[in-house]
C-alpha cells in the first residue's frame, strides 16, 4: 500500500508460524517484525484488557553495537517504553468487550535505514498482526506521523532529515472511521493549521485501514469469541439494593480516604450477602443433601434418620451382609408411591402428614426393610429422586425456585407431581437442585435465600429482606465473585455519572465549573538549586531543579544515536510513589511505564522555554 508517497509492505506466514499472528512490515529499508499471542485460559473478570505491548530496537538493525560496557541488548530503554505506550494506546480500545485472555504484542526493529522513523510503523505492524490473528480486534488500526515543512506543507511520514526542519511533530492513530489518538508537539501553530494536519493524517490512516482489513479477510484466521458475560441482571440487583447508598456516599463524603472506606464497606457487605456459584457447588450441596437425608430418614444407605430412632443399626449391618451374598446386580426398585408427602419443618416427626387425606408414611421398621432389601442405593435411584422431590414439595423452594408451603396447601397435599425447580445458576442435575431447595428453606436458607417455617413472617411494613437491607435479590445468586466485582464497578460508575450529568455535582463537592484551590510555594528546600511545592486540591507536586555542566548531560545510546555524540542537556524525571495516594507498593528500581510517559509529556511541554546552551 502507498503511504506518504512510498510503498509499505505487509507479509505473514514465513516467520512466526506458531504465534496467533505474525507480520513483517517493510517501509523503505526499515523492517519491523511483530507477533501477537494470547493465552489459552481466561484471566481476570473482563473489565480490563490484559494486554502487554513491548517494542524493542536492535542495535544490529543499524549495523552497530551498544556503546556501553554491556554489549548485549538488555532491558527496555526509555525511548522504547515510550513507543510501547504509543502502540498500546490506540489498539487497546479496539478489542472485543469482555476479552480476558492474556495478550502480548511484541515488536522488534530488525532493519533501520536511518530515514523512516519506526514509531508510527510499530502501531501499524501491531494492528496488522492482530488483524490476521484469531484475537478479536474489532477494526484495523494504523498510525502515521504528520510534519509541517516550509515549502511542502503537511507531509505524511516525513523522513528523519525532514523532521529537523518541521514545525510540527504529530503522531496519529485511528481506524477508517475515527481518530483514536493524537500525540505530539508543535511550534506555535494555529487551531486551523492543527485541524488541517489532523485531516491529512486521518485520510492516510483510513486508506491504510481499508487495505489491512481487506488483506486480513483474505489471509487471516477466524476470530475467537470474547465470551463476555451478561452481568446486567447482577447490575440491576446491586443497583436496587445499594445504588442509592453509592450516590449518598459520593454526594456527602468529600475526603478521598473517608469516601474510599465507605465504598469498601458497601462492597464488603454485598459480597457477604450473596451465594456464589462456588458456594453452591461445595458447601451448599453437602448441606442440602444432608438435610434431605435427615428429612427422609436416610437416603438408601446414607444412614438412618435422626427422627427415626427405632431403626436398629445392627439390623442395617445384617441386611448389608445378606446383600453381599446375593447377586451383585441390584434389582430394579418398585415404582414409588406418587403421593408421598412430608411434614413441613415445624419440629414434628417426619412421618406425620399435614393433611388427613394424605396416606401415612410406613412405620420405620417396615420402611427400613423396604429400602434395605435392594442394598445401598445411589442418589440417582428413582426412590431417592422421588423422596428428595417430595422433601422439596413439602418444604417449599428456594426464593421462588419451588412452590411455597402456602401454594402447596392450596393445591392440596395429595399432589402427585413434585415441584419443578429451574437451574437459575445452581449446580446442574435435578437431584442436587431439588435437594438444595429442600435444605434452603428447611434449614433457614443459605446466605439469606430462605427461612424456616418456624421463623415468624415479617411484620407489616418491614422489608422482606430484613431491616438491615443486607439480603440481595435472587438475581445475584449463582454469580461469580468476578462478575459481582464488575457489576459493583458499573453501579459506582453510573452513580458518579448521574450526579455529574443530572445534578452538576462532582464527588469532591465541586460543581462542573468550579476549579480546585491552587496554592504554591517556591524555595521550600534550602540546599538545592531550585525547588517548589505546587498544590491543587488534594494533588501535590514537589519539583526540584539541578544545574550542571556539559559533563552532566544524559548520554543517549540507541539504534539511531551514537553513545559518543548523542546527549540530552535537559531532561525531566517524574516519580509517582505509592504513598502519594495512600497506598503501599514497590519502590526503587526501574521507573514504571506510567512514570516514564508522564515525565516525557512534561519535558516536551517545558523544552521550548529552556534557554539555549549559548545563553
């Protein structure tokens, strides 16, 4: 494809065949090799794309070696970190929503001709590698550099030599229909000139994106699914339960520390008042089966019921010995009585009936003889299925999953069909679901899912969830902690957004037109060359200036600059310690990417006012 009057070539399939996507980009004699890979397993909750972008310049690309003591290419230099951030920024929002697999994009400069700047090429190469891969990128992305030359006007991807005369250094990235990123600086251009520059770059980007998309459709792989969870029911449940409390905190608590503590208290309360799928798959299932066994007087070998003390354990053991002598094949169990019913959990014996029309349960000894003649039964035995179903029918369901006691009485205690319980996120299998239903109401519920019939009903005017309001609606039952965490973030975001847009109120108490208080003080440190403390609201910056000779200049050792001649006389280093936001974290060592990037933004802003060396 033609870019800025020169040919750009993209190739795939020759190198990096085991990567999800791999591309060679050639522009002039500059060659970049980029790969895109993703893990097989999901990571995180999908609210943040687990993407890592690394850009590396090989000294060998320019036919040289490092001028430092260590000749091997090692950790990323600051210039490489800046290009990595430049590449990450436009491609991150183009991933399918909910993508939660670890994804890594690696770019190496394999050949450098000294004319074509590799920064915008890295953006295009990364996008092309993702486009031909099976990683779900919604649209192709491309990057260009726009310069303003005295005689040529605006130029797309000017050479390194041309950039020395340019009044504008702007790197743009976008799709065929939108601009995603603009970064750069200029020497006092008008707004009209900047808008024209954006238009020139956007036109070139659109043409490149169309070419990449058509090429990827021909040679690319089928895309994977982002597998985004539908958490809207969970969001609705949390919004109904605690949404107003989020707004109250944001409206009335202006100090960050106090606001954070109150928000965390709400989060903890939400997590403490719902049953996760993990809970349902482990402890809840065991509790439910135990409760069903106790209600039925033992489920075929699971043990005698505590409500049937007449059963002699010795007789059970004798029956088991007799069974061992019989044929190993278990005879088919007789069809159970369809109108088997159990007493609600009111403390009465399990064998009694709530209706005179219901047949009495067999005496314990007779029942025991019936069940033990066929040996220990699995929980899939039809007798067990009917027994557990009867327990659910007699005890009611889980928060609307089964029929309530009052509904059962209205239908008649002789109903021949057990309650049907939908899955609703519970463990699969009708036996487990029915047992959970019986246990939840019979034992008073798990995580607020129900209560025993011996508990008093809520008084008129009292919230069904309790006076504390801690029990959440059923829409949250069965959700994973990651889903609830995402839903909490969304509810909090909706609360702050509504306050700003509808009430014109920001979380620190300001209106939309108010400016935070600004205060500064110079000369706050006695022995340094220059110092100042700047405060805006709760944000502070302590700046220190040091003057030095040419010997203190920062040496530049990179693919495009020689260690002996490349030096930087003005540099700004930015630090963001964890204590500045009241947190703990790693300190010392290499600066983070964010620190490098923000430091460069400040350095570029101040560079035009720094005196020349001759002054």
